[in-house]
């Protein structure tokens, strides 16, 4: 009975080592955000070339992007927290949020 127990413990230990070696590392979540949107005029047409600016309230750090030909903009790697948003385009009134 002792020999069977030793074999069982050896197999169990080996299986445990294999499982530990196959485990993938846990990566932390990012603390950055991405803000994506589309700029439209009052008539519903997209506005290309608009400058979208996000200002981090706590640090006053500004990040800006320009809308593409489809009116789409992407502000990436934004810090966690609140932002003031400003949108400017030639021929349009400035938008603040």
C-alpha cells in the first residue's frame, strides 16, 4: 500500500508542477483610456479636419486629434479622470463640453 501511495504522490506532484509551468502570467489592466467619436455639423454632415482637444482637469494636460475625412477622431493614451472637451473647425462655432 505504501508503494502505491508513493507513486500516487509522485504523479500528483508532477501534475501540479506541469500545471504551474503552463500557467500564463497575469497582466495588470491599463490605466489609460481612448476617446473616439465623429464630428458632425448641425445638418448631420461629417466635419473633416476638426480639431478635438481633451484637457485633463487634474493635470491640465492637453491631448489633441484631428478628425479624418469621415469626421472620425481618436484620442488615445488618456489618463484616468475628468476632461474638458473642445472642438474647433473652420466656419463653425467652437464647441465646449
